[in-house]
C-alpha cells in the first residue's frame, strides 16, 4: 500500500493550510525584518550608511591602519583589520538587524540595521 | 500482626493502557536519543502511539497513555518536575485537547495525518506559550516560531503517515 493512499483529501487541505500558516508566520515573527542598511562607524562617528542592496567595499582608516569592509546584497562583513585579535573579522558575515562587528583597536564598527530597531540584549 | 490485604484488580483495559504506555515511553526514549539541531525540534515519535490509541480505543485511553508516557518518560530521562517536564505536560495537554476536538472531523475526509499535524501545532504552541509565560518572559521566544511551526508540519505529517499505516493494518488480537 503506497503512502500517498493514506492521505485523505482533507489531509491535503490541512497540510496546505499549515504550510501557509508557516509561511505567513515568517514575516510576523521575524521582527526587524531583513537587513536593510549597514552603518559603518569610525571613532564613534558615522563614517558611512549603506543600503544593503549594492556590492561595495569600504576602506576605513583608524589609528592602526585601514579596516576593509565589504558590503553585499543583504549582508556585510569586515574583510581585514589591522587589530591583533581579529575578532571582528572572525565574526564573518552579518545578516540580521542588530548584529554588529566591532574592531575596537582600530576604532571601527559595522552594524546592521533593519526597518525597526532591535535590541541586541535585554537584562532584567 | 494483621496483614492488610489490598486487592488491586487489574482489568484488561489497565493492561492495555500499560502496554501502550510502554510503547509510547520506548518511543520517547528513541526521540531523546535522536540528535536535534535545536531544543524543541523533536520528531515526537510517541505521538504515533497516541494517534493509534485514539483511533482504536478512544480519547480516554489516549489521555491515560499520554499522561503515563509523560510521567514515566520524564522519570527515565531524569527531567521529572524540571522545566522540560512542564513543557512536555503543557504540550501534551494541549495536543490531547486538540485531538479531542479534531477527532470529530469527518473521517472520510480527515485522516490521522490531519490529526497529527493539528496535534503537533497544538503541542509546540502550548510549549511556546508556557516558555513565554514562565521560562523566558520575553517576546524573543517567538523568534523561532517559524522554525518550530515548520518542524511541526514536517514531523506531524510523517508521524501521521506512520500512524495511518499502522491503522490500515488489522487490530492486533488482545493478548493478556
């Protein structure tokens, strides 16, 4: 007996409706939406605000040298940094609103922003 | 010294519930052994037993089997009265209530697959609400809802198919 024969007409309906609910739940629950912009800061001041629609590279100068930042559609990352521990480089691609990579030694940071502001942590 | 005699009469129904609950507990253990990419995403194989019991022996027996499964499963896996136990209990309660309603759907159109999917959604819904209300009082809990809902759909369908397959075979003769 084939597995398909076990599914009754209403079952297909339930499956279809459930799939629709799952699909509809994605924009409802993933608040902040998709990554919209990348904000690059140097010494705390905004160096550039880029729409995450283009493919572009930025060279940001700091006290140690040049931090190279790559922006691609929907994501951004620090490509290289003169800092000793390379934390911001190792973070890799940033894709979600609120994500941030900080190259503290070179005083450069890159943050992803969405439509709505999200918190990166809340404590009680 | 008088010996008190407590006579426990065991009915055939009791034996049946015990056997079915054992099967459900066994599947819970298998469930726990399967590595999960995310806490909360589990196949929920024990629900196959619940579905079969519901169709063969009715809702009351299904409640008994599920309650015993949650209790014995948590004791065996060592999370009795831990948060996981209450999550499990809430999920099971809600999915049993859903099954209680959904089993009145016309059987010609809606089979075990529908029941399984609805129960899976009720299960994860209950767990998310309890987690939000008690364990993690922050809306961030709901961030993973789409993932959980998708898992409920996939595993609900698979479990429902397995239950339908089992129900398509003739009922086993009652062994004592």
